[in-house]
C-alpha cells in the first residue's frame, strides 16, 4: 500500500475518531467516559445477559430516530405532556436531559443489577415530586402508574419500530417479543403495573389508551421545537433534519395526523427512509471506534425519552 493511501486511511480514521468523540460528548455529557467505565467495567450480575434482545436494540444507532419518535408519540397524552412542559427542562436544558436519559438507559441495559436498581429508584424519586395541573385544570402526577404505563408503551414501541426499520440486524418475531419482555423488567422497577411482555399485549395496551390521546397546544409546540428549532449546531442541521423526518415517518399514521405532521407515502418510501438509513449508518460508523467490545453504538448514548 502506498504512502498516500496509508496517509488517507490514517486521516479518515482520525476524522472518524474526532467526530465520534464529539457526538459521544454531546449525548453522554462530560461524565460520559467515567459513566461508561462504571457501567461496563463494574463486576457483578446484570439484569440482561449479552444475548438478550434489549442489548441489541438499545445498542444500535437506530435509537437516535426511535428516541425522537418516542418523544413525539408520548406528547399525545395531555397529562404526560403537561408534566414534561412544566418540569423536564426540555427547552432550557435539552442536552442535559438527553445526557441523563442516555445514562439511565445504558445503566439499566448494561450495568450491574445494583446500579440498575439505583437508577430506577432515582427516577422514581424524581417522579414523586412532579405534579401539578394542566391548562385545563386536570391534575397530573408523574408517579401515576397509569401515566407511567403510557410513557413506557410509547417508548418501547418507538425503539422497536426504529430498530426493525433502521437497525443493522432486525429482530425475529420471537426477538421482538423478547425485547418487550426485557423492557418489562425495567418498567416494573419504575412503577408500571403489569407492563406488556409481547407484541399482542403492547397492541392491546395502545388501544386502551387511544381515547385519552390528543395533540394539545403544548404537544404541537414541542413538536415544532424538536423538528424545526432543535438546539443543534448549524453544521449538523441537515443530518438532524433527516433523523427528524424519519422520526415522523416512524410514527403511527394516527399520531402524525394528530400532531398535524405531513406524511407523503411516496416521499417516505423513496426519499425519507433511504436517507434515514444512510444517516443512521453514518452515525454507526462514526461511533464505532470508541465503543468497547461489550457494547454497541449507542449503549451509553441512547436517545431521548420522558423517563429521564
């Protein structure tokens, strides 16, 4: 191999490392390296063995799309959206919120059982303090088991949809059920009563929530913030826009209609989805150099959800 070829490969590797470190710092925060070491290097039993589906789903770059889609879907419950608008700081400190959530997901998926339990206890403690009233005067409490059930259902449905469409190795039918069963362990620790454990139960749960769902002004405002005015540097607006468009494409059609988000099937199929696959692959490539052997692309950089 010639000197120029070696130099080119070296330069490409250096660029990939620089981009990967930048993305990791953005999503995992300044404490990311220390948290990653604690999560993956602390000895002890884990909730999930290496071959479990939850590790595959939460370790794939498709989580970036799944997380955005989860936020949009979760916003359709007026009580959940009111709690997020009043207490989450998603507008004032979106990166801090993302970093806390990514650490929670990584800890519960890959960390020791002790650390996973501690993370869930911390989230439950935060939920206990979050309560108030919607603009219509309805009372909400983040620790309400029924409300937690919706947040969980919307989250795992979005993560699984994203993985099956954009993941490098989509799950089999049994694997999909296995993923939902895995996440039930975490949901139970967070206070969700009898969480779904397979796709049939998840579909049944979704149907039960439908009468309660609607797009409030707060939900539409959150969608505009996430899709049109994201807190990202100008240089990455284009790839973020592709991820955001695919998050909308991933939504159930009724959810997109409720949020008044445009969906054109032909454009989705021939433009939005291929571009989403390309950007997801690029993220996967960028993050590859910095991942430990026991993790995947987003194990400590999983994307947003309202549980964090």
